[in-house]
């Protein structure tokens, strides 16, 4: 591309062209859309009225904006609560089947509960009785109960936040209110009263968009109100549709239960399309497998058949401007969808310009092999002129093309400017030559862009994800697959900071802290001095047990039984061991040399997989001639064993007595041991103390009890 090339960039941030003023005339670009929805981030077809994406007809998922009340999804798991089967089911990724995870009775939910509401808050799964008041918080990785409360209101819906709080939409006898609850803390408190859109209607759902914003949805008029409600007004739900990420499953209307879901394979394209392929397993609202006929009706298509959007005029500033190309940033172009683009150009913007014919259309469909998040450009076939108009047609029905931005580049130049004048005459052949040479020139653009961005890619603060992995390999910093981009930036910054200190206690401690912080989505500094590293030589037994000469001459200051050395005349057969660690006089030094312990709160490593990963990090970071061990700290103070405040002791809630272990519990959740880590009754009646939170500000880590 030529160095002085200019462009018009059209996207949701500038209202798809409506907010763009013309450079000299003072007017604005006009936009005419028919059957096309101009969202904040994408350009798609309108949703068909009465289709599966219509919030008024699909009450289970509110038009595909949220999962049904009794479903919740994490990054790796899918949960479904069945009140009829009295179970919470979890999707088994290997087999693609919904399998039993935990019963509702152990959670304290009533046997007569008609429905169960699910949500998640960080790594917790929250279950509540619909139209009742019981809420339970448990680990999403293992069915271990964290906390349970009774709300002074009927629960309508729940939504979790990134800070670990749970927002509750509850109905009291006189009003609909919002409540906020942090599992492990005090009882929830009412934070707001939700006004109804109409005197007879009440809000039906809580919706959380892709950016974490929460809305109250009124099903009577398909309106939403953002939180906090005192600073917002009711607005049509169409205005916020573009803010929600596609659901991980397809929700379809079905029979008396109201809906069914179709679970796609892991490699399915997003967003999902209707009708779902016959090989996608189907389940009803209670998690029962459905056997569907291959030609089962799919219902109305979710999108209109086609739509168009016309944008213009775009000002090229000079008469007879040679417009170069139009680039489309495509988010998705699935099966049965297509795009058509055509242009027209004129030197004026009066009525005569509307009489100019459109150019031949460029067509793009699924046969072009376009994947998601691709950029495709088309040459401008119109004759050179100052002003340019665009006409983009979207074709779909069962799915919709999704456009993220449109960019018009001008002027057409570059290498053609260096050709002899005879090749730059304004005729049809010259215009073809310009487009042909420009196509070759654009193959160099990635190289030029890579050179200009190389300095930015070397900085952890601005590097891309592939470059962060490359920098981590330079610095010998392993990257976990589940780490997001901020976590990888922290890892590269940590490696660069401690590169010259590898193997020191500070570097080992920082590496473990980095792993734990990334595991919980925290900033490493928020963990303070956790985990704590203690070198054993600092707690050696003094050489002189007393000041008397007899003690020093006795030869028992350290104790021969510590290393159990084999001694002639005093050791029995099979009682002693041969050791090559120096002489008995230096045993009190060598027994503690090159050994250290790392004290880690058990709440940071709740599962066996977490323990394994942390041990791998320790093995990677510790010097080869040292021996380190992990010591897991639980909320128990044992004098002489675990009793050093600030090092190997933490405070927690009263543990729950569980004398047996079910088959569904994780292997790292043993049954409680009497007189060690459980109480059969409280020594004093009254409320139990709350669970302390680890972290800083609102970043909390739940206390895990077994």
C-alpha cells in the first residue's frame, strides 16, 4: 500500500457511518438499512419475529441471550439442575453425555421444589429453589458445599459477578428487590428495589452481557433496565442484543417442557446455526436424552432471508479519485449464508448521482472457505470519482453473516506510480493494470506491518498472545493452556524480573505465587507473601543444649536417632541405615541443608489436579541440589504441629461433620475425622463466624471445606 493511502473506517463505534462527517461539505454520511441490524459490534440480519431468537417467543433463553434458569456453563463444564430427578447433572466432555453430579437433598433443597435456579460466581456454583428462599454455594470443580443461606424473599433469578458476588432477584410480599450475597460472608442485603414496567408486571430475569453488565428483563414488554436501576431507564431489548455472547448450546422450543437443548461438538462453528445437525445430542429440560428423527421439524428460521445496507457518500477529497478497495472484517460466514457488495462513484452528490448504475457485485459465500474473524477485500470496480457509495447485501435465514467493520481504501497507487506514463492513461486497460499491480503489492503488507510492530511485540504489556508464548519460551517460563492473555503477561513480566535470580528463595516463591494467582484470576501482588517459603537451616537445633560441660561432652546434643546411623555394638539388625552425609558431628547441619518447605493455604489448591500442577511448578523452579516440599495449611491450629500465625495457620469456619465419603466426591475430599477436623455440635449456641476471604479488595477465594 502506498505510504499516503487514506481510508474510511465504518463500524458500530461510529454508527456504521452515520456519525462520520464529510471532509469539506460539512454534511454527513447517510445510511439506509433494510432487514439489517446495526449492532454495537457486528452487522447482522434482523431476527425474525416469532423465531427462536425472539425474546418474546423464547422465554427459556430470552431469545438466546442467557441459558435457561436451571442451566449454567463454566469455561469447561455445563450443569443442569433437574427438580424432577432431584439431581444436578454435569456434561461429561469425553462422552458428550449429561451425568449425575450431586443430589439436591445433600444441598438442603426441599423435595417439593418445583424448579432449581443455577448460576456461577467465579469458581462457585450457586443453586437456589425457584420461588423459594434457599440458596447454596458449592465448588464448581467438586460437589463440596461452601455456604448456605435463607433469603427473606422468593428467588426469581440469580446472576454471578466476576468479583464472586451473587445478585439475587427476589420477590417479597410488597415489592421486587435486588439482593447481593458474597458466599462465606454475612447474610445478603437488599441493594435496590426494581420498579415494574407496568403496574401488573414484574421483572422476570436477570441478564449478564459479555462485558459483565447486568440487566433486569421485563417479559411483559421485552424491555431491559441496567443496574443500578436508579441510574437507568427501561429500554427496548433490541438496543442491547449485540452485547451478548452466543450461547454454548442451542435452545429450541419443545413440547410440554417448553424447551430442549442441542449440544454441539467442541469444534462446532460459532454462533450456532438452525436447524442443528441430526448428530448433535438432544436433551429435554430435565436432562433426559431425546431421540429425534433426522427430519424432525426445526421451526421458523431465526433470521430474515436477506437484508441490505447502503452507505455513502464517502468523500475522496479530489475529483476523479481512483478508489482502491473495500475490506470487510468478517466475524462469521456460515452455511447457507452469503454476502454481495457493489459500488458506484460520482463527482457530485446531487440527484444525478443516484442515476449512476451500480457496479457488478462481488459475491462471497461458504464455498470461499472463509473462517471466523477473517478480512476479505474487494476491488472497487466503479470509475474514478470523488464520492463513493457502498451497497452491501446479507443473505441468510437459518444463520446470518456477521460483519465487524467495513473499510474503504483510496487512492489506488503504490507501484503503479513508478510505471512509465504510457501505462497510466485513464482507460479501462489501465484501471485493470492498477488493480493487478496493487494486488501484488498487498502481499508485502504483512511484512511491512510485522516490521513496524516488532518493537511493540517485544514488550509484555503490548505483545500478542503468540508472541507472549514465544517470549515465555525465551525465558524458560512454561505457559498453562488455560491461562488467558493477562495471565501470560504476568508470567513474562515475572520471568524477566527474576531471570538473574532463578533458584533463589525469592524467585521460587514468586513463581509459585504467579501460578496460584493465574489459577484464580488474580494479580500476583494481591496474594502478598502467600505462599510462604521456609528454609530448614533457619530452624536448626542449637549445638549447645545447655551451658554445662557435661551436656557438651555427652555426644547426645543432636540425637543419634534422627538419622538412624548404623553403629557397631549399639544398632540391631535391620534397625540402622548406611548414609553418606558426612560425619555424626555434622549431622545437625547436613540434615537441614538444602531443604525447604512451602506453606500453601489449602483453599488455593482445592483439587488433586491443582496440587499436581503446583508440584510441577515447584520441581521446575527449585535448584537441582535442593529438596522442597509443599505443606498445605488448613483452618486448624495444632500446637506443636501447625501453630505459627502468619506462616502455617489460617482461620476458617467451623468444619462440617461428614463421617462418610460418597462415590461422587473428589479424591482429595476425605471424610471428616472425629476429634480432628469436625464438630458434631457447636460448643456454644449462636451464629457461626464467617469465612475469611483471601485476596485484596473484592478479589476473594472461597474457603473449601470437606
